[in-house]
C-alpha cells in the first residue's frame, strides 16, 4: 500500500546507511595511522573509494529514472536508498579527509558535494510537504480546467462590462490583458498572477471618471471603486450587472491566485533539481580532478 | 398492378449489393430496393476518408463485387462501378415499409413511396443501423433539411434549426452556435435524455442567449422560399401557438428506428427479448418464413466480407445450387486433427451429437461457432487451465473426460465426461478460474472464446437455460458443499432463482427479516450499515461470494444493507431449503459459522475507523467496483513529476495510456484516467475483429488486428482508450545522447499528426505492461511510491491502512 520514501521497506536503507556510517566511525576511531588522519592512509583510501563509488552510484539514479524497461528494483527503492546513502556520504567523506581543509581542489569537491547533498535535503522537504499543499489548493480541479474557467469568466465579464459602460469595459479588458499566469522562473516562484497590476489601471479609469464628477478618490481599490459606482450613479439595471461583474471578477481573482499558487508549488518541486543535478556533475568533475591530482602529486 | 421479380433484395449494404450483383451476373430477374439515393448507406455515412478494414483476413472473398481494405471513397467507388457494370436493377428511394406473404405464393413488398413490388424470394440485408427518423412533416426531404452533420465548421453566418433533444442534437447545436445563429427545437420541456455534460452545455448556451430554444414544440412544415435571403421557412407548433422561423438549414437528429420491429412485422421470429439477439436462420440463410432470407449484420454477421459472401451464397441457394461455404476449408483445417475425421459435415454432426448443449443450435450457428472455436486434443494429465488464471474461454467435451481439481490440498478431483462443459464460471463472472482442470484420457475439447459464447447465449434461449442450471448447481457445490451430491442439492437448486440488480439497487435492507441468501454471480456488492444517520460501507463482496447467510444462521433480521456496487446478477437461494441443507450437512454449518465470525470481525474493524468506509464509497462511486486492477495515486506522495506517464509512453512505443492529472480525488486518493481492467470489459462489447482479449493474468489488451473503428473508445465509460497513430521508433539512450537522433527517453511524445501515408489510427490502452516484465511501468517508475495498483478485494485493507 502507500507509504513514504523515508519509510519504504521499513526504512531498510536508513539502517544500511546507519550501519555504514557507524562502521566508518568505529574504524576511524580504532585505526591509528601513525600520524595525523589523512586521505593517504590505508583507511583514508578505503573511505575515499567507498565515497567515490557512492557518488558514482548516486549519480546513476538519473539513468535509472529514465530507463523504463526491465530495470532492477523499483524506482522508489532506489530513491529511498539514494536519500539515505547520500546522507551518509557527509560523514564518510569527512572521515576520509581527516578534517583537513584548504583552498584547493580537494576542498572544492567536498564543498560541491555538500551543496548537492543539502539541495537534496531541500528536495526531500519539498517532496514531503508540497504534494499535500498542492492537492488542497487544487481542490480536485485540474490546472487546465482552472485556466479554462478563467478564460470563460473573462469572456463573461467582458460581455457584462460591455453592457454597463465603455469605461468599465476598457478597465475589464485591461485587467484581462494584464493577467499573466506562468512565465519566468521568478514569476512562478513568487506566485504572482499579474492581476494586481490590472487593479491600478482599473483604479486609474475610475479616478478619471470621478474627476469629472468632482468626487475625491485617492487610494481606493478597484472593488470598492466599483461598489461606489454601484451605490452612486448607476441605474438599476446597470447596478445589477455591476454586482454580477464584481462577483465574476472576485471569482476570477480567486482562481488566478489558485493557478499561480499551483505553479509555484510545481516550480518549488522542480527548481531544486536545477541546483542538485548540474552541481552533481560539477562534483563529478571536481572528484575526478581530486583523484587524479592526489595520485599525480603524491 | 405491382411489378413482379423473382428475387427482391432489401437494402444495398455489402450483403444486399453482393446478392444483387450475383443475381444480375446469373441473369436472374431481381430488384435491389434502397431507401437512400446512394448505395450502402451505413458505409456511405462513414466519415470522409475513413479507412475500412477487410477482416477476417483468412476468409476468402466470394462475390462479383470487389472488396479490399481501403478508404471509404475507393470502396464505394468500386461498388458503384460494379453496380453499373453488372447492370444491377437498383431502385433508390424505395424504403420498404412492409413485407407480406402474398396469396398464391411469393411476397408483396410495400414501399414508403407508395410503390408495391411482388417477388418469389426476398433477401433481407438491412443491417442493424436502422432507418434515420425523419421530421415526419411536409418538406422533410428538402435539400436544406439534413439528418447528419459531418463538419460543423463548414457553415457560418446561417440560421440553423436543430431538431432533437438527444446527445447528437445538442452536440451539433453547440458546435454550430460558434459561427451560426442556432435555434434548437425540443419536443419536451427538458433535455433529460442527454448526457450530463451535454445537458449542462445546452442549458448554459440557452441561458447565455447563444442558442434559442423552443420547448414543447415540434415542426409542422418546412417550405422552400424562392425570394428573400433565407432558403426556407419552418413553421413550428409550440405550446403557445404557431411560430415561424426563416432559416438557411434544418438539422434533424431524431435517432433511428431499430429494424427489429420491422423484421418482426415480416413474420420473422427472434429467440428472445435481448436486444443483442438475432433471428435464427438456416445454414442457407433462410429465416423461419419460407422464402425470406437474411444476410449480413441482421443475421448476426457484422463484418463486410462475411456479408458479401453470404450475399453470393444466398442467390445460389435460392437457385437451388449447392455451394461449398466459403469457410469449408477453414473448418476442415480445424477438424482434420480430430481422431477419426472424415468430413466437415460429419465432424459437425459428431460435435452436435456428443454435446447436448449445442444440440439446439442451427447448422449455420454451429459453423460460425466452430469457426471461432478451437479443437483441442490433449494428452492425459495436461493442464487445460489453472486455478486463478484469468482466461474466460468456454470448453465443451466432445470425447474423453477431464478432471476438475476441487480441493488442491487433498487433490480431490471430480471427473466431467463426454457431453459436459466447463469454464462457464469465469465466462459468466468475469473473474479468475475457480479450479484447475486437467485433461483425462482421449480428451477432445472445443474451446470457444468469450465473445462467441456470449453471442450464442444471447441468441439461443435453450443454451442459456442449460448453462444457467449447471451454473447454479456447480456454484452451490463449489461454494458451500463440495461433499454434497447433486441429489442432496436438488432441493436448493429447485428453489434457486437468478436475479439482476442495477448499480445501487438494494438486495436487502438492514433490519429486514431475512428469508434468503444471495450468491453473487456477476458484478459485486457492498455491505453497509447506517451509523449515525450516514451509510457507512463496511465491506465489498465480489462475484463468487455470498451474502445474507447471517440472517439464516440464527439472527432473524438483516444486520446490514446489501447493495449492488455495479450492475450485478445473483443466485437467490431460498432460506427454508438452505436451512434444511445446513441441517443435513453439519460441516457446512461449521464452515459458515467460521466465515461469519471472520466477517463480523472485519466489519467491526471497519466500523471503528472514522472515515474508512468513505474511501471505499468514493472508489466505488468511480466505478472501481467492476475493476480487477485499478491505479491509485496518493496525492500526498505524488510530486507531479509525471514519470508514470513517461514510463508508460516509453514502454508502449511513445504513447501514454495514462492521464495522471485527470480524475477525481478524495482524501488524497486520486483515481487517474487509466484502465481498470474491468471484470466485464465494456470495450470488448462491440469489437468487430474481436481484437480485445484478456491475458491469463487479467490484463485486458488490444491485439494488433484492431481495425481502428473506435467502438471501444466510445464504449469505455472511463475514457481510458484513445485512438492513436503508431509513433516512430525512439533511439536508445546512448544513441540519443551522442547522436541526438529523435526524441530522448521520457521526452515529449511525437507529433500526433506525424504518420506514414495510409496508416490508420488504432485503439491504444493500458495492457499493464504484460510484455515488459516486472509489473506495470507506471508503478515501477514512481520515485515516491505514490502510484499503486490494487484490486477491489483489497479496498477494505487499503482504507484501513490510510487511517
């Protein structure tokens, strides 16, 4: 049945990772290299080899994820192991280095590795938290269905506004044009849908109308401006239409916010991979340099 | 004085046209009566450019009219050409409204246009589509009155009246309203007949003022106008008087009249009320009315080539000639391995003599039946099928015997002998085989596929009755008392009755006095209790299990409500005779009591959960009750990476059969649009080449002989089948990485319009990766374990695991 990647197979890989780190720790404490702890000792080489092998294996996850036929094990098992063994890498590599750091390629590889691992931690956090948020936000609708509804509301709002006043029509049209969902990474992550910008223009249009009737409106949000219009100057029929228009626009606002948030969640679940994956390749390069240089400049 | 012909052929479809062509070729006096102004209306009405297949490929064509797989236009063109070349006497616009036996022999055919024709023989090839129902008022045949709409985008800026309130009318009206001024005319005051979505769409369009609607109205007259901008005028009878609309076009979508009424009016008898049943015809296609022959789909042969062969043969038979049926060599190839084979006729006679079940079917039905079936000759001890296999073929024993392993632990077996049949349980219930069957000595079997068997059951009442009787007896034996003899059970069997329930129907209510128990034969039930004013589902009862025994075992009142989860059939066993049986067989009482205890414990556990039953109710509301294996996604685990869809596409040549996002969600349980491998797959219902099968492990899949007709797509209530071109082959990972050829693994699917010339769209659906190994790719490729596949039997455990 359903269980999380952390508890997969009764957290089998957590225990394996714990055993691995514990064994490394005991070996590190028990082994006396006859000098300061160093990567060049017997234990240092062993830990280094384990660490390098782990890194290569962890990176194979990307290939495993994309090989869909006849691949060994379930992907979920692989991911569970990927998380736990990846975490154990921190200690194994620390022990391998014997806590020696400096401004060199070796420490660069270590730092890259930490960035990759911690971006992975962020990924785990996002994977555990965001699916629920996303489901709750969507409320059984699909994104396409929500977008369709937004488009439909736009059409209806335009038709309604057309019957009220050309100015209102222009304002609604502007608001539609300014509503932008999706876009660049930053827009997606900020969950802005752009309908806020439209409010300003709505406000401007109403302000101009108010100037003519010499009424003072300063910082009045659109919705209130419309209500004001409704109370003050409209005929009954216009008032009716205006009420429906306000309903529509607030409904659309709600929907647009939902879609924007949906995109935000989706973006959060993907954005970390843009650090995690490229840096893991950088790590692989740095690791290669580290190994080669270690042997050359013994 | 009516014109007189020797042979009158009604309907110019493949069967009728072929018959007329043969009659013309032989120089016989004949007439081909066709209601429409063109030949072969059913094929004429296919979508433009549709590719028509010539299944079954193995059957040779025998007709003066050519037929090869090709586009609709090529085929119709060739037929028109043959009709002219052979000088077929076609009468268009002759819709036959009645066929009567004339005094002094022969038939009198009355046509809708007032003409009357007499003939010695009648060949009926009217198919099953029926006649399009027309407006039924003056002007119904004007050129701007049409009964079909191919492409709504063809028209713009017109005033169009759509008549009808069904799905077709609504879909047409809504599509036309984009570019035209549309008026819809509804005879009633609501659109209740339409699908929910269509009803909402039309009501919305009316409310928005996009479409004008006349309720409680009907057409009185359509006139063509010669002056003014509009082509015509329609007068409507409305509830408040007459209304006149100036129009450019009328589109009437009033459905079709089923041909059955007409056929029965001619004196032809149908075996039962089942709408799928076809009239019984002799091996020479003659119906029970002497001199009246039936060919093609109406006689139960829906494929074009079969109908054409029959058209040819029927003329030869009428002329008194013997023709070796086109299927003779095919049958011979099947029978030749039978021990003591002499001739096809002798082999057919032997089968019919040895198997009483088949005694009552007509020679033609038997040939057809054998053409679909296989002769199996098995060595003693060979396994015919194993328990828990998902096969659903039906076996009749022609020679020798078979051993049914009743109890695997003790290896208790019973023998079935010559003339008996087996395999009916899985056929009827759509579930796994309930026992292993091994071949005995000299075993010769006829193995019949599900579809052919179901067709036979639907068309021959005696076969159905025979199978049902045996089913009840065996179900009792296998479910309750394997040790009881047929005599001991006779009482219970006599009191047993088959009952049908629609989805949601109640078998019995909590608190009622119980007087019977139900053994589920088809479908499944839910057991629920009213707790705090709310119906709480406690368990799910699939076919093969029983309900209602508790009230017979001491408690006199029903402790829970039993409801059909889907359309179901049960064997209702009378309480009194069942109690007697229990008293006679003490071990049965013990067995029932131990099951009773288990069930009560499970129900109590379920009742204790705050929302356990809600998840089951939700799943059943999604039609999961008829599933055998359903994909569920836990949305609290799903990271929306769509790797499941990618994996599906990758393992199935580039087309995903799964839509992760679509579908309802309840308490984080999401039911995506993906095949559930139903017990009785809706997609199998109407597949002309019989291309949809169930694999031994339960996967419902579509074989390569799919002709792309789209019936399965339309029949699937869950929208999990779609039509697709075969995508181009993808490069391997390394090749793609290094050479950049084509799309990489998991990359966007191919361009849907990109396909080879002459290639047709075929149906694609989930096959649960039966050919890939290691289980369904969607589940295996889910990185977070959000996707699982389970069967309805696991729902209670699943619901408990989520609390």
